[in-house]
């Protein structure tokens, strides 16, 4: 028997969707659009509901506001925001992804099950009620906390921020030192312009940061994909055993075996597959919004000097980066992702 029974399949789908929390669009202004998980694109409208895999993007004059079960998400201009989901322990959890731009988060109350916040180079655990995230063109991140506490993890290290503190996380590196700050004192456009200027001043160093971050995503995808395949093989074997039990001992014994053995294995396989997708999509965002933009800008600047040593070295390493992406990440993506 290759498939779960209807009741087991329903339980599995429900368990995997526990962490998926939709967000309602409560305000829009100017250029604000939504790209649904299925690839459909449309204008962001008040009353629309965003689900896991959906992205809201604002332009130069756009703003939007979302409500996610008591969390107010204020999306500033030139920002890319996606609702994601990953497995942590034996449950799925919602992840709020800030790929580019600036977002202010306000939690009406803390429940202990707050979603994580991710950027291209960091992951934050939320224990604060008001904080702001800046995601720069070079992949770096700035966190500032107005109230409560936020823990920021990157490069295997974690920094805890209290109210009135901030930290910057360079792409591919651990968090820097904390400093006193208020979010209203930070201007994203100025901060991001400085990051972009530094990136263009040393594009090879900027590409090196992308390579480091991409290598980490590729490792995570590979590790989770290998574990997923292992669980799939075990699951197939246990499903065959369930069929044997059904034939020899009857429906009740087969149902018990399914509940005790097959369904837990299927659930674990589902969590592993969820994380494969999470890290593959994170790698896609890194390629698209950081590496891709850097390539386009440098290419335009190098039209008159195509043999410039920096450009030649950059294109060689960029091609290698794309080759690694196509080999390790692309197989985990589907057409609507691209």
C-alpha cells in the first residue's frame, strides 16, 4: 500500500500546517504587489490574505501593512517580504522573511510561539514587542529593538538584543557588536546606500560574502535532502509491511501499525522536505536579490572595459556560483519558484 489512508493523510497535512499562519493585508499605498505561491501576480489590496509562500513587494512609492494573528507588520518602500515555513524540532513554524528593504514589527502580546524572522544572512528569534529589520542590497542586516528582546543568529553565533540596542550582521559572517540605537534614528535609504557603495567599491569581497552564504545554504539543502531520502526509503518499507499486516492480520492491526509507525515516519519526512524547500528558497532569494543585482550593476559599469581584471575575475567566480546553484539548489525548486 503506497499511500496513507485518508484519515492518516489528513492528520499529516494538519500537523505540517500547524505553523502556517496567514497574514491579512490591512493597508496599501502606491506600488505594492503580491506574488502568490502558485506564481500569480497581482496588486496588493486591503482584505487580501497572504499564505505561506506568498510574497509582497513594494516599489519606490509603495507601502503596506499586514496583520498576522496579533502581529503588525509595516512594510516600507522598496521592500521584499515573504511568508515562509520551516520545521523546528517536531513541529513546523512560521518564518517572516525580509529579503530586501525595511520592515517594522509590532507584537500586541507575546505567546511564546512567535515566528522567526529571517534575512539573507541572519535568523532572529522574537522575544520583543517592537523591532525593525533592515535588509541591505549587499545581503547585510541591521536589527534595532525598541522594546522587549530579540536574539539574532548568524555564522553559528547568537547575540541577544535588549530595548534600545541594535546589531549589524554582514552577509556570511556572525553578528557584530551591539550598540545603542532607536529605530527612528536609523534611515534605511542612507544605510543601504552606504552598503551598496561599499559593495561596488570591492565587488570581489562582496561576492565572497555571497559565496560563503550560498555554501551554507547548499550544505543545509544537501543535509536535509539526504535525511529526507533516508526517511522516504524507510517509509516505503514500512508501508509495504503495513500491507503485509493487513493481508495477514486484518484492517484493525494494519490501522494500528499505520498510526504507531507509518504516520510518525511520514510526518518526519514531511518536516525534512519542508526544510529542504526553506533553504532552497532562501538560496534563490540570495541569488536573485543580492548576487544577481550585483552582477547587473557591474556588467553595466564594465561595458566599456570588458577586460578589466576585476570584472574578469568576478564573472569567473560568478559563473562558478551559478554552477553550484544549478547543481545543488535548482533540483529542489519548481517552475513557479523561478
